[in-house]
């Protein structure tokens, strides 16, 4: 019984931390990507120096001239805690309703395509937002 009460208290207190978190590639932004990734010029080494190691890589068929030889994927996810203090009951209610104690989750995904010489042939950048948009 004591263990159950302790676990409940730990769960409830963990929702009280007011910390926003970013995971993945912290520097990732549309403006950085659009200004630094130049089609036909930027190399794999330059992309790696700018953004670090990709979260995933996919190799294409080099016999297919239309497709990229390799694609690197970078992600960044930002989790924001509510600006307004909700208290423990508010955190629990938010968690029950949404599965999260954050009021905003923003995910950005960058895919960089390279030719067989390791030169950027293009990129896509997408952002999705769930929760408050302010």
C-alpha cells in the first residue's frame, strides 16, 4: 500500500515540472535549411557539419537516374509546458484528455537528397503542430 501511494505521489509531482524540451536536432529550422542547403553545391560533409549526424539514412538505387542516391532525415520535436500554472489536478486532467502534459508539440522533419557524388539535389522541410498555436 505504501508503495502504491509513493508511486502516485511521484507521478503527480512529475507533472509539475515547468520544463519545455527539444529533442533531435536543436538547430533545425526552415530559415537555416533554406539559406545553407544549396542544390548542386552543398556536400554531405557540409550538411553533417551544419546539422550533425542524421537520425536516419536511406540509400537509393544508383541505376535509377531520377531518384536520389541517398536521403538523410533530420527531426526536431519541441514540447512546451503550459504558460499558465495548472496545478497537479490540471496536469492530470490534461494527461487524461490528451496523453501529454504539454500544451504544444511541434515537430519539424527535414529530408536531404544527395546524388551519387554526395552533392545536395534537393530537400523537403515540414512542420506539424499540435496544441496551442500562440
